[in-house]
């Protein structure tokens, strides 16, 4: 029976994988036809697919095993049989994660259960994986334009290139500018095209006589065909493209581990789990994040779990390992006034962000359940806060602390702390990027709700990222208003006593009163981004969104774009 059950689970995983690939392959057709509405539909459908397939498999197992479906000895035998079946697979860690999802659903496992699931904290999924043999290779030499023309010819689109020859020349000029002191011997690309939102990407590397650099060519689809929009060879820019503030790529890869190994070699400082996740393999990304975290905790028994830096949240209690860059956000049992949202509402906000185009301004928050930590690792005050304020989600089991539900995010420096600590020029840059972040989100139909600096974090590259989602909503749900003039009798009364406020009302001109920063920083923000304090600007953005206007937020700077090399103008989305 255990062999039949193991075969059923593997068959279910292969079916999931095939359906995942079917959705992924649609991205090419969407891009060619500029069918942007269904790009987002497909992204949501692919995210939902995993749980759909898990539910289907649970039903099939119950039909096969009947009352034995919750027999631990049987599942232990199934685990061994399943391991033997997947051992020859390069991507064997993916079906093992699928098996674990089924096991944990049946047995409501807290922590781990090594007898009925795959744990292996010491497993590194890309160990021993060589550079993919399937790379497309192009000789370098003196005629780079010819090499890139051949490259574009190997990545055709049904809509064709608007001007492939000009694109090849522009790409060659951009690459040569970055390698002016050495010869380029070859260009090597992964054989699959990466699609995300309204762009496609060719991803690989440039091999020079003295160095190897990443290479990403960004493509856009327009009415007259596809054209190259940008070239990225800076590892930092490529890492940002594959970052944890971006939505997932749709890329039809025959195998995953070798592609992850290749990308990790290009971006050695990027965690493997984040590469799996941004390739759309979110569950495997969670598995690898769990492994790396608990391997760290096992190897460093003196590691402490402490309250995360920043102001105490009214909705979430947040803890972090001192020496590991993650935060764990736990929903409180009760929220302090004036928060009037319920637990389900908070979960809905995080679910919205998980499925939304994050445009490089929203952190990818992974939902975890039934985590088990050693009680001794918690700082006493943090543990007391969790047990008294988050008892619905946190409890104690002997020497362990059980976290039944939480969100895990990359740790960022809270912006309100950053602008106090940073040199003046860095603090100004952060404030200006904070203003740009608000504009980027607004033009993507997202209103953060609470624009306080404490709800934004700063990456190591100085980028402002929003990470506190309990007040977030779609821009279309807001009613932006000017504060009406006060009557004579109201001038001495508190604002909230005479200003009538309905649900959904927002008064942007009041935002500036709550920034809590020195005048120099406030003035710099108002000078560059003063529109965000004007209700009319927000209403204009709403109008343009309702008319179908699209906010193009390229995941790379203007300096990487090829328009200047063609002599054409760049027309950014402005309001």
C-alpha cells in the first residue's frame, strides 16, 4: 500500500508541475499580444495552483488509504518509498516539499516530524549542480553587434522585433562600454525567456578575458513589435531585478536547481531561497528559508530572538534573531486604538500583497504556520509580549515556544531610525526615495494607508520599501479630500472635533504633520515630492488609473535604458 501511495503522490506532483508549466508558457503569448489584463490573472492562478493540487491529492489519498490515511507507520513507509522514487531527479527537493505539505496537513505537525516528512537541515539543493549545459553560447570578438543579432534571432517572438539590427547595435554598445578595458570572449544565456508584468528578459553572463559579469537584456512589447529596452551588467542591478520586493517571474525551465545554481553564481550574496521564490517556486523558497534559518539556530545555540528594532507595532509583535536577517511578525490578539481592523482583515491585506505586482516597493511576506523555537533563545521581555499579547498564535510546549501563525520577511532598517542615524546626505536621499516610493505605489493603485516613516524600511542599497500592510488598500477605495477652512469658533478646538470624516476619507495635506523628521529633511521632501500632500494630485492619479493608464515602473534605472543610444526620447508616466 505504501508503494501505491508514494506513486500517487509523485504522480500528483508531476501533474502540478505540468499545470504550473502550462500557465507559465502562456506568458510568452500574453507578452506578444500585449494582453496585460491576463498577465495578472495568470500570476494569481499560478500562485493558487499549489493549494489546489494539494487539496486534490488529499482527496485521492483518502480514497486510496481510507482510515489508514492518518497512520504514522504507513506514512513513514511512504516517505521511504517516495524518497527512492525521486532520488534520480535533479529537482528532487521540489517533490519532497510537496510530500511535506501533505503530511503536515494530515498530522497538523508543529515544528518538524522527521519520521513522516523530509527535514534534512543540512541539505543544500544546489550542491553538486554544475553550470547548466544547456546555455546558449555566442562568440565575442570584435563584432559584438553580430553576436547580439544572432542572440536575438535565437529568441524570436511571433510579433517580431521592431528593429532587431538597431537593438543589436545598442546592446553591443552598452556591453562594450562596461568592458572597455578587456576583450569579451563569449556571451552565455539561459535558454528560456523570463517574463514578468509587461517585460521579458534574456538572462545570462558575459565572459571576458579577466572577469565574468551578469548580463540581462530587458525587452518590451509595443504595437510595432518587440524592442530591447535596457541592458544590465551591474551585479547590484541584476540582484535588484531578482529581489524580494518583486513579483515572481514566469520562465519555462525544464529543471530548476541548475538554473538556481547558475543565478546564484551570478549573485552570490543573494540567498538561494529568494532565487527559488522569485522563479515562482514559492513553496520551495519557504522550505529553503526554513532550512537555512533553523540550521543557523542549531549551529549558534547562543543566538537570541529579540524584539525587532523600531517602534512597537499596534497590530503586530515583531521578533528577530540578532544575527540573522529575518523578522517574524505575529498578529496581536487585540489592537490598540485607533486600529479597528480584525485579524481576518490583516490576513486579507497580506494576501493581497502576495498576489499583487509589488513594483520593487513592497516586501514579499511569507506565511508560516506551526514553527517551533527553543524557549531559551527568546529574550524574556519578547517572550512575555508574545505570550500575553499574541496568545492566539503563540504558546509554550515544555522547553519550546510554538508559533502557530506568522509572517516572515527580510529584515530592513526602519526608516525612522535610518534618517536619524545616517549622514545628512544619505538621510536626504532616503527621504526623496520615500517620496518616490509613495508615488510608485499610488500609480500602481496602492495606497499604503499609514505613511509614517516607521512603516517603511531601507535596504542596504538605500531604497525605501513599504512593509507594514495592515492599513494598505487599493487607491480606488479612498476618498481624497482637502481640509476645509476652519470657522472662527473652530480655530481653538482640536481638528478631530470639528472635521467630519467618513470611512475611506484621506486628507493628504495632514501627512506632513506626522513625518517626525528635522526641517531639512521635511523641506527636501516637500520640494521634490510636494504633490503627495495635495488631494488633487491623488484624485488625478485615480482618474488616470480609471481611464486605463498604466504606470510603468522599470525595475532598473534610466541609466540602464537604451533609448539614449538610439536617440529617442524617454516618456515617463507622470501626473
